[in-house]
């Protein structure tokens, strides 16, 4: 029998494509035929999920708010630990903003910076000491002659409570009087506490006077030193914010002084015309109370009405109440918008909240400093929002290296030249030669 198996030539399948199948490995050189050959693009990695831009911005804003809150809390904690220094620095800034025009005027007159600052401080101290001496001397001499009128006024109030529209019982009025007297005794300080308070106030006055002197003399130098510690791209922004804050503070202080002076003159004239014994002291109280918006004017007006009721009677008290209301309406609707302008661009609700919070946290000093602090902070934030920092300057780009030289082909491979680079065929003459 013949073997029907036919032999297939070795080169019979040379032109056929290899059958599909898994990648094979050349056993001779151990090279995987499925691996990317030289010049083939590398496989791309899977792209990471991108974070939306608004999420990044929200995270940055939240981080900034947390950092500012932490810094504010640390600053507030330091202020509470050093009340005398904190109050002295804050009040010195207010006084320096008030007396800066005096110092500038003395400089224009030819005085050196030190003498001009000293003259402004001495002028302010002279005014304050003169007012204090006048009020103290007048009040002491007046109170000595008010014993009988005060007793008569208290009796009139007692009769009005019993026989008036309230119709209270005599025992109820007596109990109410005892409660008021006991409450006043509780608030009355002991001599030791009074002595400590006097020393505390004198130390604060001396510290404030020195701070005001140096602020007027070297304020520009101090500010330039602070600006040198700020990054260069934010220096103009911080400088503008600081100048806006100082302008707001100066406008607030000078406007408040003018408004307080007008209020005090208006109410003082009414007290003087009616012959109220303590009219000078009540006028000064009205002037000081105007530095605490809304609350201060209300308290000083109530004190003026009560003193008039005790010393002069119900009719004069009603007249003083009308005078106080008219003056406060003129202040709120005419003087504040006209004199303050945009220095205190705050809603009355915001002012009331600031005064209440400042009074609860720091007492009278907090109520006095709350409104200028809020006004300055608002102006600084507004300036920073409208005038962002300069963008960072991009560094000059470095020259990128040129393309790498192509690697020579492996030995044994045929090099195919492009058509343009192929050598021209030789002519027949050259061939014959």
C-alpha cells in the first residue's frame, strides 16, 4: 500500500497570514511577539477623575474663612488677656485720628514733627482737664444744695404713684423704694475698689497720651515698616486697605464729635432754659453718650428726663422729653447722613447688634469701640474685594531641547531612503566610463 500522505513544502505557507490565536513566544530569543515594537505608541493610562472647579473654589473659600476665624479668635483671646493695653491702643487710634489735623497744622507752621505731636497732645489734655474740672466743681457745689429739692421730688413721685393712674398701694410703693435703695447700695463701690479704679484710669491716660504722641510723630514710619513685611504682590492692596481704614476711622471720630457737640448744645440749652440744677453735668453726659450710637443717646436722654422730673416737676420733665426726642430725630435723619456720609455705611440693626455685643463682652469700652471696629472692618473687606492682589509674574520659559537624533537601524535591515533623498541615476556616459 502506498502512503497517501503528501509532503508539504516548507515555504508553502510563507505568503499566508498566521492564524489568529494567542500571542506566541519565540523560544529562541524569548521575545514576546505581542510586546510593542520599537516606535509603537505606549499604551495610555486610565485618566483620573477630575474635580469640578467650583468644588476647588468652595474648598479654598472655606479654608480661608476657617483661617480668618482662628486668627480672629486668637486676637480676641489676647485682647481679653490684656484689657488695659488693648483698650489703650484702640482709644489711642481714635484720639490720633481726631488730633491728626492739629498736628499737621503745626507742622505746616514750621514746627518739627516731635513738637507738633506734643502740641496736639497737650492741647487735647488741656481741653479734657478743663472740662473735667469745670464739671466736677459745678456738680459738687450743685449737689450740696439739692438735698431738699431731691427729697421733695421723690415725695412727688411717691404721691403720683399712689394717687395717679397707676393707683398703687402705699405699702407697694414703700417696698419698691426699698428695693431701689438696696440695688443702689449693691452697685456702690467700696473705697478700695475706687482707689484701684483711679490708679487704673490714670495709668490708662498716661499710656494713651504716649501712644498718641508716637502715632502722630512716627505714624508714617510705622506703617512703612509694616508694609515692608508684606509680600510684594500684595503690598499695594494692603496699603490701600490700611489707608481706607484710617480714612474711615478719622471720618467716624470727627463726625461723631461734631454730632455729639450739636446734641449736647441742643439738650443743654433746653436744660438751661428750664433751670435744671445739673444742666452742665447732663450736657456733658449727652456729649459722651453720643459716642455710643443709639444706646448712648437714649440713656443720656432718659437720665436728663429723670433728673428734671425729680428737681423741677412733671411739666418740665415732659418738655425735656420733647426736646430730647426732637434732637435725636434731627441727629438720626439729618446730621448722621450729612456729616458722616459714607464713613458709617451700616444699617441701624447692625449698629445695635455691634453695640450690644461689645457691651456684653467688654463692658462700656466694648460698647464705645464696637461701631468704629465694625465700620473699619467693613471698609477694609470692601477694599480688598474691589482691589484684588496683583497676579504672580510668570517666570521666563526655558528653551526646550531639540528633537533627539534618530537611532540607527539594526544591522542587517535594509534602509529605504525617501524619494527626494534618493541618489540620481548615473548617465550613460558616466556608466560607460
